[in-house]
């Protein structure tokens, strides 16, 4: 148990920036370009608070980030027009299902899209976690500040139980990367770790 905690602490304390070849979407819907993806795990002492935000959900409900206080939350910025978003959708679905019992919650942030296309995307991939509509996504995007480049779609941001940004993935994610980051963040018990 002690060695596992030490491993988690070391993993959390190391700032990891891995550059891998990925395709990301540009501001022109449907036009992918090759960019470098970034995976960044932020040590506990360097984490910054994410601003609270609200938004309308694709299912018609309202979202308030403060309702998830005390939980690890994974935010995924996506659009139905984005080819890499389609590639990573099964990964997000799988990790969301596998970590739900750990108290982890997933929330989509739909951008530059229309609600009908976004709902069809979620139905097609069996996505059951909520997504904020394009019309109200700007507050969510702004809450992450410079950690989330405006045209970085897809991007995935992991917020710890203290409401601080613990990790970000700019570009599509894979199962191993996302699962490891989310489970290690959920396993943190000491906010100072």
C-alpha cells in the first residue's frame, strides 16, 4: 500500500509532457490537420483552481460545475464534425463506465456544432454522460483559461476533488493514457500529495 501511494505521488509530482503524432480538428469544421498532441499531468503543488461555470445540457437540463464539488471530473471538448472525436468516443465511454464507481464523473463540452448532430453523435456512440450545448459552452471553455487552447478539439481535462486542473490532454486520447490518469487522480487521498 505504501509503495503504491509513493508511486502515485511520484506520478502526480512529475510533469509529463508527451508529444505524439495525432490529428486534431481545426476551426474549420470537418478539416483535420496533423498536430502534436500534448499529455500533461500536473503535480499537486502546481495545480490551479478551475473557475465554476454553468451551461445548458443537450438533454435540456442545466449544468452547474459546483454540483460536482468533491469529485474527480473529466471534461471532454468535442464536436460531432471532428474525426478524432469519433475515434476517441469509445475510449471516453469505456473509461467513464469503468471509473463511475470511483466517484468519477464525465461531462462533455460540445463546440461549434448543432444540438441535433451532437445528440445523434452521443446516441451513435452510446455516450450516457451529459454534454453542455455549443450555445452555452463558452463559459466552460473560459473556465480552464490558458490550459485549453480555443481551437483544441478534442481536448480532455481532468479536475481533481479539490476543483483543480490535474491533467490535460490536447488531441485525441487513448484508453491507457486516460484510464491511468483518471484512476490515479481518483486514488489521491491527501490534497497535498
